[in-house]
């Protein structure tokens, strides 16, 4: 499992130009079963994704395809997590 941090970068003022393409990229990740949770970093620092069902290399490639990353609206950081305990509702994440 991975936490992806997308923190605003040098071109964050251009976010509006790429917002729809970024949202489309998120939708593709959700539809592929990779992105489980998407949210904002508060206060107004960028966004985060919870990803699973993928390898680090595949996720790095997917993140590199984000229009926000490509146009330096955000910088990305991928944190790999090895969960070993979970609430029963999230037990599927332990695989």
C-alpha cells in the first residue's frame, strides 16, 4: 500500500489550467482499482492518494502521468506502507 503526497510546487498558480485533466487522471486510477482514497492536504497544501494493488514502479509511472506533476503544479512523494493490523472493514488492505 502507498500514500502519495502531491504538494503544491512552483507552478501551483496554474492548477486551474490542468484541473480537469488531473481529475480525469484520478478517475482512471480509481476505475483501475489503484486509488482507494483521494483527498486534500489542509490547509491548501495539495492532495493525497491512498493506493494499493500496484507495484512501486507502476505507481511511480502512473504518478508521472498526472498532469499536475507533468506541469510542476505539484511535487510528488510516494511512501510505501506495510499494514499489519486493520479494522475489520479494512482487512482487505492486509493482503
